[in-house]
């Protein structure tokens, strides 16, 4: 199947240029001013903004938390992603049994995704016990294309400092990227206990019991542990606060290497006012960890986007039903499932907000597509519009429309971005040379997505 895109408005060296793009056998084979080759299909993009397909490296599909399981599986979640212009994901897996090897859960996720995913996918490992067997396994997983793993400083699967140091040292040997959920577990536990005793259980207390200081302290601690380990690749997931961002910025200034910063769409868009607007029944929708922060945090994160402190914008997509799973806990934030939907909205919301703030589109493409590809070993395959790259492209219409649940495609029964006025609407999505979405109609078949055997070259 060959496709010729005419008059595509792409970004080269920071500027808009019009180019024709020829796609053949799943690859981009030519980019030039005027291509006159025959093709099975010719699509006139008519100056529409054409970007690399989005790469979301922080999703949670079918995440089993015990009492709750995130409701998007590898079909509904990747289908929703494709409607938003994302053409590949790297999913954060759940923990298996405490003493099991990480590879056992990876095998389970292969079975869950194969035959279901609409777009290409890979997985991060997840370590909750730094045994010798699990540390040794990191090299084996690396060779199998699982070049990243996740650890936590809070929750039941958290690692103590000595165990995190062991993981970081092993990651230095193997080249593995260590993704870390950074919040101080002790601070949160004490504040949640105080809130429970005082019966302060409305959604706003979810934010009050997970303060910015908890995030910043844990980021600082992980950075110093990484220094002791010789600077392995350390990736801070879902950075949400000004304090946390400053820890990363200051560490880089003093010479810390291989330190990467991710934030998510929600932390660039909303504040903790969402926990009180509309009362607890609405506020419970936005319970996620870390929580939404203050206006000053949103502004600081956008400054980080502009100045290069932030490397990646992901979603942390982890949806739960509102009516049956969120709403019953509107007056009990301690037991409400934590997580929100966002896999479909990311590119449109970030492009809209970023360009309104004067951020150059090329910079936003770096954070939405290119950087996540390079950091996580997809760069040989995805993340840019170049000859010989996989033909993963998204074409946007410059069109203002209102995001609502009625025009979303996740299995979730609400959208985090209800009422958001977007300046961009996805018009066309091409994944590995195949049109999988056009003018709101999805042609991506269940199971067409392939596992991405990630590697660094």
C-alpha cells in the first residue's frame, strides 16, 4: 500500500514548511517539495498541520489494583489513543505476586495486548522487590526489548532506599531506564491519618494530604541515589509541582546526568480547584496521584516546557467508571480509585494550551513525540517525520471544538477535559503506513498493533 500526502504542513528546523510525503510498505520513502509518483492513494492535506504520530509512554491499561481494575483494555485504550493522534504507547504494568519475576507479568501483558491493540505498544517493567533474581532479570528483559522499569517510593509495592540504590546500580550496568513515582510515603501516611481522624474526607483533602513537599523530597532523594549509582538513566514520572521541577532543574545545574522529567496533560491544564468546583460529586472525578496542584505549579510547569526542563508530556491514563467506581467515594477520598482518563485528549489539549502560551509547535512535538521515542528506545522506529522511519503521522485540522464525553472513545463514562475548547481536531491518522482514522471514522482493526522491541542505537 502506497500513500502520497500532498501539501503537508510539517515542521523542519523549527519552521513550518510545505512538503509532499510518500509512504510505501509502512515506511516514509520520500519527503520533498513536489512528488509526482503514482500511489494507491493520494491525500491532499491542504496546509493542514502534519506531525509525527504521538508517543505516550505513561499509560495504565487493564491495571489491576485489587479492588479496582482500570477499565480501558488494550483494545479500547489504544483505539481511544488513535482518535487522539497517538500511534504508540509504552504501558506501565501492574505488580505480580510479591516474589514473582517481572517477566511473568510481562508475559501476561503480552497475552492481554496481542490480538487486541489497535496501535503499536511496549511495556515498562515494575519492580517491588529488589532480589538478586529480579536484578539479574533486568539484563534479560533489556535484551527482550523491555529497556525500562518502574519503581515506587510509596504504595504497597514501594522500595526502601537501599533497594532503590541496588536497582539504580544494576540499571547503570544494563542501560535500563528507571522510572520512578516520587512521593514521600511517610509524609502522606501521616497526613492521611490526620485527615481520617478529623473526618476531612472530601476530595480536596486528597490534594492536601499529598503536598508538593512530598514529591520534591522524593525527587531529591532519588537524584542523590542516582549520583551514588553513577548516573543511570533516571526518569521522574508525572512531575506535578514547582518544587519538584526545581529539584530537577537544580540537579542538572550541578552536573547531574541522565535525568529526565515527565509531566502530564492534567498538570498543565487544571488546578486543585477541580476538587471543590461542583462539590464532592464532581471533585471525585479528578482524584489521581500526584493530585492536581496550584496555579503557581501549572505556570512553573509551562515554564519548564518552554526552557527545556520538562522532557516529556504523557498522560498517566488510568480510568475508572465514574458512576459505579468514583461517585460512591465522593465523601471518602481515602478509598476512591486514583486515576483519570486522558489518552485521547493529550495532543489536542497540549497543542492548544501550548500554542496559546507562545510555545513553538516544534518544541511541543519534541515533548509529545520525539523525546519519548529517544529516551525509551523507540527512536529507531518512531517519533519524527524522516525518510526510512515508520510512517506514523497525525494530521490536525485547525478547528475549534468543545471536548465532551459524547465525542470521546475511551470505555470511561466521563472525560477529564469536559468543556475544554480545543483549537485542533485530529483529521487523519496513519500508523505504519495504514490509514487508521479519517474524518472521525476509525479503520484500525483490533489486533493490528504490534509489540515494539525497543532498543538504543
